[in-house]
């Protein structure tokens, strides 16, 4: 009897302290989002995983069914695939509803020595011999959407045309950090805690994002899960870390669509109606950012992704869902410069001048929400002498 009690306590102790190998991760932390957006305009808010690899990639064993099951469990309704490319992949990739989840086929292509081009809604196979710039043009010819990816190491920023920017990539946390920092947390923390404590604010990426926006580019923000479910510590015996549920639960991309379909997602991302939520902190569904007259109806206000003329009497309004006990910190950023900080669930402020305006929301020191910008242009043409 004493032995059995001792063994039971040992098992409890082991499971309480870790390690990441124990199959105790991937817990649900958000509700499905497919719901009307508080921003109006007839928009629906989706929760999407982006930069997901399935078994069309040489380095991922994940079946579409496995990914769909994980996504559904976590309230993620849309999955954007970005598989490593091999001839034939595009015709084999799922496009549309699979097991109750919307899938968009896509590819991850090399952007030179470092960095990636992440394209989705790719329609047909293409030559693997193209240069990075030719690849981007080929994606554009096919009507696909392209993102600058792995921006923490990207070298060629001239690739064009692109419509988005991967502001965060989970994989980068493990390539840029000290191996010791990873090792001790891996050994002593359960998986969800291990991955949550791995996430840091992508400060350099956000600076690069502002720089590229400052060059006049229109770029939607998405965060890349870079999910492969391919790290098997004991080979065929198992011990997979970074399973789809463990990775997809950490954050999600909220896309405001007119229609929950491949075409609807593509239109919304091209229009810049996206924001990123780090769900491991709290559910951010319902975050809203708009610009316009204080007394105007929601449908009359400009929202993220929109271009609108500057109006000194108009207000930028930000609203954060009250899903945590701690008060959030809302940072308003214009042209890479912090122009306001508000510790509250809501912010309303006039803007002194036109500019590219986006918002970051923090809980304590941790980044919770990142929005795509609103593009506020001068109310009157600037004379050439100005
Ligand atoms: Zn990848």
C-alpha cells in the first residue's frame, strides 16, 4: 500500500514539474470565432492558423485530418498551408472545407539565402528553378497572396509585389535563443508552459514592419505558427514535441471576412483586415480599431486596412475585449513612433497628422495583440513646394 502511494505521488510530482515530452499539452484556450465583427461593415471574424505544414512538406508527417482535428478543438476555423514546394504539391493540396475547417493551399519558398516567401491560394504548379523575384511574380500572376516570411532573418527586402508581413514566427524562438534556456525549460516544464514561456515580443520584426510600411507598402500582419509536428526525440518510438494542438493554441490570426470561403479570406487579407492575438495570454476575439467621426455609425468608420483622409475632428478608437483581470496597455504607433499609450480597455484619441497607424496591446510586458494598420492620408494634396 505504501509503495503504491509513493508511486502515485512520484507520478503526480513528475507530471507537475514537466517535462515537455509528457503528452499533457495542447489544451483548449479559446472559443470558435466565426462571429460578427464589432467593427460592422457586414464583416465576420475568423480565427486562422497561418504558415502550417502538412505531409505535402518533406519534413512534416501531419495529415489534413490531424490538423483539422486540432484546429477544430482549439476553435480555429481556417488553416492557411505553406508547404515546402515540390512539383505536384499544388494539385494535391486541399482547397476549401475539410472536416469542418477551411483550408487554403500555399507554399513556403526561399527568399534568397535567408527568409521565406509565404504564398497562399496558389492555383497551379510552377517551375522550381525560378529566382526569388521570379517566384514572387509567378505567385502574383496566379492571383496568390504573398507574405514576407521569416522576417527575423530575411535579407532581400526588395521582393515585390507582396501583400503581407509575417510579424511573428514561432520557429524563430528556437533558432535565436540560447540552447540552455530552451533545455532547462524543456526538461522541467509541461508542454503548454514550455511553449508559452518561449514566446517573446518580436521587437526587431515590428521595427522592420514599420520600416517597410514607411516605404509606402501596404502589408497585412499575420503570425506564422510554422507548425510541422516533426520533432521526434526518440525517432519511431515517439516523443513528438510541437504537436499541432500545442502550437496552434499559442496564437491566432483574426481575419475579418465578408464571406467564410477561400475567396473571402484572400480578399480580406489583401485588404489588410487582420490582427494577431497571442491566445496563450487571453482570447482577443472582438478587438476593434477604427477611425472616423465620434458620432458616426460603425459602418461609416474606416477600419484596419482602410485608406482614409485625415480629419482633425475624427478619432482613432480602439476597443479590447475584457477577457482578462489585468488592465491592458494599448500602444498606438504611427510611422514607427509611439504616439500614445493608454492603460485601459478602450482608447479614443484624435490624430494630429496623417500617417500609417497601427496598435499593439500588452498584458504586463507581454505582447497580446498586433493590428494591421489604418492608412491615414493627407486631407488635401501636399503642394510640391511643401
Ligand atoms: Zn515553414
